[in-house]
């Protein structure tokens, strides 16, 4: 969904372009709602390559600061100058999200998602969630890496929530979560076996349209993950973990 993932950081030349666009807005040479100069003209004016300008425009579109309209061009978002300037500055200060922050975000999102899924799920949603659950169980029983199947189970629950914003956020953070899970060896075989039962409990609660039970089982499901993630962060900070 998000081709830029959650890297958060920009290359030096991209930061330079973003800062220059911000300065054009702050000096009101570019005003909210104004059409951006063409890539060629902007690259000449800023003294950078068109390729870098294109990349920056795409990223700023993702953050909602620019908007491209077909056959019309790219426009500055219709926000006040102070708000635009502040958002540009915040983007330049973005850092790559750490493992613990990703897990915390996922827990906060899914605690609400699973409740909505229990209330709103359809028969088709149940079929898809169960298929993802079976795929996960099969891989675990074969002692194979099941990280992607695990997250697919949770993404199918997210779809069942009927909340497009929450679902989009899940899709955005999922690739980075997979990378971190594999990097820090989160889904060990001992944890995966317990997860099968926990997934079954969550599925049954959604099937029975019981949001309270669904929320309870999800929180229990994530309790060990959060503890493991906190332990991992402590070990990494101490410099004693070998990966």
C-alpha cells in the first residue's frame, strides 16, 4: 500500500529539496493551493535533478502536503502557511520507527480493530479469516517460518473491521513489522504453537460477534509479544544481543 514503507528518513538531496519547497511556502512565493512549477522548472530553480524532484513530490503527496490532479498539475495543500511550514519541518525530522514503537502502534490499532471486526464481520470475512488461520497453522505444524501468514490473519481481521483508515494504517506498518520480526527472531517455534490457540480464540470471538471477548483474547495474545519486544529492546541497548 505504501511504497515508501515507514523508513521515515530521507536522502540528503531529498531533504534539501523539501527544505527549499518549505522556504518557498514560508516566503509565500508558493501559497496554499498554488500549482507547483513543472518538474523541469523546479529542478532548474532548485539546482537538483528531475529524478529527485519527482521522488520528493511523490513522498510529499503521501504525507498530504501536495496533491496531483490528472491533466492539471501538482498543487500545494490548502492549509495555512504556519501549518504547512510546521508539517514540512516535522517531516524533515522524521526518524525510522523503532521495533517497540511499531509493536505499540500495532497493539493500539488492533485492539480497536478486533472489536469492530466482531461487530461488523460478514460470512465472507469469516471465511477469509479462517483461511488465513489454517494457512498459519499448517506452516507452524511443518515447523516453517509463518510470520507472513500470522500477519495475514491479522490483516484479514482488519478488513473485517470495515474501517478503511485503520485498515490502511495496518497495511502501511505491516512490511516494516515483517522485517523487524525476522530481524529480531520474534516468532520462535515455542511462541508460534501458543499463537495457534490464541488465534483460534480470537477467531471464535469474532465468529460469535463478541467484541469484549475478541478484545480480551487479542490483548492476551499481544501481552507476550510486548514483553518480548521490551526485553529485546533492553538487550539491544545493552549491546549484548547477537543476531
